[in-house]
């Protein structure tokens, strides 16, 4: 899903650990900050706030964020701001980023093997037996209390 970057849109950066990472020259949030400075109106600020809120839901994929804003009303004058943001993001190659699956998402559940199911069944049976014994003890105690004429 990554948009093809234009020439010079990416640079190599040496990480503190000594590795290399390829990063865009301008980040999506850097572009948003530039657009905020260019359009310091309440409508532009509200539009960009809506985009940033959607970016949080789409893992920084502007393409998906703009698509989810399609049916929602824009503030007056917000459409040109959004159009410029999309154009600049496309030029910098950060419009349709895909970071893969969410690392904090829950892993797929493992299948239940026979040994685990057997242990679960034994625990359930022993719990039921304990409850049955407790009920029997209460009933026996109440019978003793009520049958000892007083």
C-alpha cells in the first residue's frame, strides 16, 4: 500500500544502535504542522484536528483517514486545506503508509489440546464436588439444629 516516493523523498538515517533506517524527508505530522502554519484559521484547525483524530484510528494512514472523513461534514473552508494536505503527503510519499499489523493487537487464540481440556475438566469436576460437599454439610448441620428438640 505504500505510495511510491518521488526522487529524494527518502533519506537514510543511522540509528543510535548503529543500524540504518530509511525515513521520509518530511513526516506526515510535519506536513500537518506546515499546513497549520499556512492556514491559521479556525476552520483549518478544526479540519486538521479531524484528520489527526482519524489518523489515530488508521495507524497514520492518510488515505484511510481521508476515506473515513468522506461522509462527514467539513467546516466551511476546510476542503482546500484537506486537499493541500493530501497533495503534499502524496509528493512526500507519506500518503498511503502501511505499518503492518498492530503489534499491540491480541494474538490469535491457540487451539485447545487434549491435555489442557482434560485438566480443565478435572478442575471443573473437583470444583463441583467441593460445592456439593459444602451443600451437604450445610444441610446436615441444619438438620441437626432443627431435629434437636429444644
